[in-house]
C-alpha cells in the first residue's frame, strides 16, 4: 500500500470518530428548541414541505443523471480522484457563494428562492463527485447512495451515527430497497427534509435581514458546500476501499 493510501486511511479513522461522537450540550439545547417549534407547525405544513423537497430532490436527481459526465477515467488512482474532487469542490463552493450573495441581497422573496437553487447546486455537486470516484450515476442504486450521503451531511447530530452506519454498511443498506428505480420513494422524506431544514433554518433567516443578506448568504452557502464536500469525499473514498482496508478503519463494535 502506498503512503497516500495510508494517509487516506488515517483520515477516514478520524472521520469515523467525528461521525460517531455524542451530541454536544449545544446540539441538545438547539434540538429541544427545534422540536418545540416544529410541534407548533401544523402537520399539513410539514406534509407540503416534505412533498416540495421530495419533488425538488427527485427533479435534480433526474436532471443530474443526464448532465453529469465521467470526469475522470475509471483507472485513475485515489490521489488523482481526490485532486479532481478538490478542484470541483472549489468551483461549487464559489458558485454557491455567488448564488447566496445574489439572493441574499434581494430580501425575503429572493431569499426564499435561494433554497431550491442551493439544493440544486448541492445535488449537482454530489453527482459529479460520485462520477469522479467511479460510481455509475445512471444506476438508481447509486442515486439512492447519493441521497444517503446527503442525509449524512445534514443529519441531526442525534441521528448522525445511524446515518453513518447506513453508509459504511452499504451492501446491507441497499438490500432494504426493492430492485426498482421506484424504490427511491422508500426514503424517509419527512425526516430528510426536517433534518435539512433544522440544519440551515437559523442562518437562512439571518440571510433575509436587510443589509446582511448578501454577506450571510455568501458565507453560509460557501460553508454548506464545504461541509457537504467533507462528508461526500470520505463517503466516496470509503466505497473505493477493499474490505480488508475497511477493517483497519472501523471499530470492532461497528458492522463491516
């Protein structure tokens, strides 16, 4: 094994610790507040938001399938894939920052428009990243994997370890879905949209404050893509490793 792969394995060990750590006091406090707020929102509103997000994500999944091309040859080594990934992450971070600054400067109405635009950027980035690491994004199973990567990146800290386990135990996780592209409908869409909203709601509200919107929007969107990139890179790296190398990373208490 070359020294670069050794470096990657050490980074994945640190990432596992990060994904499995217990929620902080701040996480527990904010979660309690979010639960109280969500309980006051009528279920019909939750249903509408869940349906809207589901359709937005499914639309970007279909669109990205046809607009994403193989950006790196399948025989490329891990170092080359990581280098290409960082290049594309830099592009998408800048794109998201520009979009956030533009919608943030436009007040409440454009601030609302930022949500689907940012979601589309994130999904397009995930498809391109998956392609860089050799995943066939035309395969519905890989699109379901991409959704699990998205879920992990924006998961509730109390659910993060479970989301992580579903990613690293992918061979077992995908067995829960029927052999059909329609199996994507089995995702827990309400949980997905709720965790995503809880992750971004506070800072997106700040984005709608006159005079601050452009600055907050650019900063927030840049860092949302940065967080997504950190998780995505490690998820896709994991898929490339052999079972033997994975055993060097996961703790004994975790399934292989």
